[in-house]
C-alpha cells in the first residue's frame, strides 16, 4: 500500500477542467485515477460516514476494506436486510494501485492490502452472488463522499446538507 501522509489524494479534482469519471462496468481501473463510485448503507450509517469517514469492513469476499460499487443500482442492494432505510452515497475514489481478483481462492484474495490500494472483482464474475461488481479500497482516506445518490425522501436533503 502507498505511503501518502502529506499527499492530497484528490488534488486532481481541484482543477477547473476536472470531471468525475464513471468507471465502465467491464473496465479495468487505471492506477492512481479518481473515479465516481457508490456505497450502499443505512440512514444512520450514512450520517456517521459523512461526519467521521468510512470504517473498514473486517471481512468480505476481498477481506478487509471499504466496499464500493461502480453502479448505484448495485450499491442500492446493500444492506440487504433494511431495504426501506437504504442510502446510496455518491463517492469520489482514488483507487491507487489496483489488483484484479478474478477467481475464488486467488492467492491474494483476502490479503492484497499490503501491496495494493484497491482490489476488484469484475462484473458478472461467477463466484459473486449475482451480476454485480466488487471494489474494495484498503484505506478509507482514498474515499470522499460527494453526494447522496438516493435515500428515503424524508432524509435525503438532511444528509446532503452534511456533506462539505
């Protein structure tokens, strides 16, 4: 994983000509680029993320990290148990150095974090639950919440107002 204590991971986004790049569903992320991605969560968790940043998930198909999706309609399926309370956060993600994990049991499937900043499972990979993609970011500082893609009507404006 990269050392970037004094580096502005989002400096590129401050340019007058910058625009958020939508990473195509089949595209391989380019190392060090910024992409627009999404994270599905609950209203309470969204508020906590906006106020204090992401916390690492300790385990998942790609091990520890923050799980994000390239598509809002995929992120909207999480968390599965509270569909009425779902929020999809719109993110700006600096992917850093990436590795593709394209098979269950890949030697770095759960322990890529010491050598890479991002791991991804391609869309439609047969060992995912359904036609989804998985992108896992090792360090939450590489992720910035830039908007609310969807939320319960009663909460969307309030959550949006929290974003700086």
